[in-house]
């Protein structure tokens, strides 16, 4: 997943924007940055974790050279969370998610995930185990 995708992602349940992102694993990728129109993101820079209008400069070159392999997206409004697995954000509605897969993901990253998600995250959390 590219950081710039966060400029368009909102919680599919409550429509909150922007989402909070925690990156667990990322890799460097080669991009032809000479053709990048700056800023790449229009509203929110997830690399700097702030709105574009508040930034003095944007880190587009650095941001474009990274690919998120694994992480988590968190909605600060409804406390839902969505895993990023194999570079893909899995933003399914609650009814289509598999509890055992989500719990396994939370356990695998327990030390990296905020307590609010581990204890009260939706649709599943570690206090249910």
C-alpha cells in the first residue's frame, strides 16, 4: 500500500477521515520521482500525519519510495480497525470479517497496537479472547 492512498481512505462504516495508520513493516521501492507533481496528496499527508495545508513542505520523494507491507488503519471516531496485509488494506464491513483471522492479526502485532484497539477495537478485540 502506498502512503498516498490515505489521502482518499475513510472509514467505510462511519465515513470518518482521516484514519490513523500504524506501519509495522515497509519496504523501499524504486520509483521515477522526477515526474511527481507535488504535492501528490491533496488533503492529508499520512507520511507526515498532518493535513497538507498545515505543512511547510511535503516529503513526496521519500514517501513515494516506500511501500507499506503490513500495518493497521484505525478509525478514531468509531474505534474500528482494519489490517494492512501483504500491501493491501482489508477494509471489509463487520459482517464479512473473520473473527479468528482478525484475532490472529491482533495477537501477532500485540506489542505494536494501541491499547484502545486491543481492548475496545471493533469489530473484534483481544478482550474477547
